[in-house]
DNA sequence: TCAGATAATGTACATCGTGTTGATTATTTC
DNA sequence: GAAATAATCAACACGATGTACATTATCTGA
C-alpha cells in the first residue's frame, strides 16, 4: 500500500555505501556513527531516525542474508532420499548454499573477515552444524561414531566455513560448483585421497 | 639484577584477574579501562602506568602465549624424517601443541571465543598453516594436488582450530592425546573412514 | 632501620563519541 | 498546492579516554 519515501531510500543507500566502504578499511568496532554519517554526507541525527545504533544497522543486513540460507535448509530438510547416496543427495544443496555466498559476496566477505562480526561467523557455523544434522547425524546410529559427534561436527563445520571465507577473501576465483565439489570430497575421503595422494599415506592407514 | 617491585607484581596480577573475569562476561570491545580498574580495585591512572591502553594489555598476553607455539614449530621443523610416516612423525608434534592449549586453557578459551579477538584467532590459524607447510606442502610436488593447495590449507587449518576451540569451550573434557588422534585421523582419512563408517559411502566413493 | 626511589592515589582537564531534544527547513506524496 | 514527514541544525548531559601534577604509601638496598 504505502510506498517508501524516496528520501528514506536514498538515505539508507548512502548509509549502506558508507558503512561497507568503512568496513573494508577497519574493524567494525572501530567504526563510529560519526564516521558513517560523515562519509555518507548526512546529518548524524538522521542516522538515528533509521537505526538504534551501529549494531542495529549491522543486524539488519545480517538477518536479511541469513534468511536466504535458512530457506534452503527448510526446503531440503525433509527430502527422504537414499541414505547411501551422500554425494548425489547433498552436493546440490551445498551448491545452492555456495551460490548465496557468491551473490552476497560483497557483504559476506567483509563480515566474515577478522574485521567483521565474530558472532555472525559463529551463527554461520551453527548453520553448517544444522546442515550436517539434517542429513547425517539424525540418520546414523550414534554408537557407530568412533569420536564424539560434537567434535566431528566442529571439525567439518569449521572446515567448510573456513574454505568459504578464504574463497571470499580471494574474490571467488573458483565457481561455487568447484568449491562445493572440493568440500564434499575432502569431507568424505579426507585430504589425501580427495587430492589423489592416497598412496603417500598407505603405510600409516592400515 | 633488579628485581621487579612487589607493588608492580601485585597490581599487574589484580589487572589480570579483573581482565579475565570481565572477558568471561562480555565482549573484549565492550570492556572499558574503567571496568578493569574498578574490578581490580586500583586507580584508573595506575593502569596507564603499565599499559598504553586495553589493546596493549591484550597484546601482551597474546604474545606471551604465542611464543610457546612458535618454539614448538622451530624445534620440530627441520627434522628430516621418513616422508611416508605422517602419523608417526606428526602426531607427537600435534600432541605437544595441544598440551600448550591445555595449559593455557583459561586464557585461550576466552580469547578464541566470539567474545575474544578475531585477529588472534586468525594468527592462530596461520600457525596451523605453517604447521602444514613444514611437513606437507614443501615435501610434495605441487602438481600432484587435485585442488588448489590454498583451499586445502584453509580446510585443514580451520578444521583443527575449530575442534580445539570447541574442546576449550567445553572445558577440555578429552585429553590432548585423544584430540590429537581424532584430528590426525580425520584429516588423513576423512570423516567417515576415520569414524569407522566407510561402508556407508562405498557407493559414492569409487 | 632509615633514606631515597618509585609505585599508587586523587583530582582535574580537554577531547571525543553517544543518544536525545526541539525548532526549522526541504522534499515528497496525493 | 496543502499536508505530511524526512532531513537538518544546534545544543545538551553523559561517560570513557588519555594526560598531568601534586601528594601519599610502599618497597628496596645499604
């Protein structure tokens, strides 16, 4: 019904530009509302007409993006597929997830860096824990795992998010599909076999 | 020659106690010098006699601990051992590293959490990249890897640091040896084989 | 034990960012 | 073109910072 006032759209855009530009230069915590409004060429008071504080500003972008990830999990969680076909079943989901990272790379690159928000990083990691739970943990007998399942989840969720973060920092030199394949194979087969170096560790592995 | 004045030792101890206690309650960035000195029951001015600011305080603890890790790498880097015996060669090093985490758990638990210092986290991750480089990358022909080596390093360094961070958050319920074994095996063989679940993915893996 | 050294305190100050206010101006919508 | 409302401007109280200086308390070493 009511269209948003053009002035609001313009102001919010200026703020966004300024905020992102500052985030690429320094720590989120080191950025002040003053910094943002000066760079955006708006009055400081105007900022407070739209956001409670800088944390609220950050939160709005984060929620916006996090929604996209949750949609993917919700849509793919209850598919009853063959338990044995991990690659066939889960690779497409991973690819969809990586496409979101790719689309939102500008923001995610900044916010997942050390200059960004550690809590968003943690939230993202928890997302991958959920990802594993839906297709792995809930389907396999707990007693079958040799190591505590929490450690296995920590291992894999951090590995995945770490590769993605690195990929973003290097401005997505590979395609989402390449990254997804690398992730799934390394996860399933381990660093060496996935890289075709199995023979090197033969002596250790039997 | 000159012994440190007892007053200095006492004051620095009070500051340390207060600082750690605050870190377990809130974000490092949210902690003020006021907070610290009030909890430590010292004059605010006294703080500035010993530290430039709160960042300098943090830095001193970080460097102190980081030194311990570097010593391990320096001592174990140039050992010329059988390239094929990865487990036998590297497991003991990993165990030594994990013992440092274990000894310094109080601090590292806090500083590696989302409330802590993302830059220390990154520095720690780079340490594991170095760890891999010394015993893996430099010895194996680059062309043999199926995936970009940087991605493989990102994968493994984040996985390891992630497990350790989780382990610390849960107050080191396992021994350093158990964690080291879990890490090395998962790394070499992948999540499934390391956990004795190889059969589950047979259909995918050949 | 005592004198000299120095660490810690207390007080004050200028600076900066925050978040809020009320009055005024500029722009948009219908 | 009138009413609505977004943006501006100036001012304010508050709290944290980092520094300075005079004073007090404590430690060290002979």
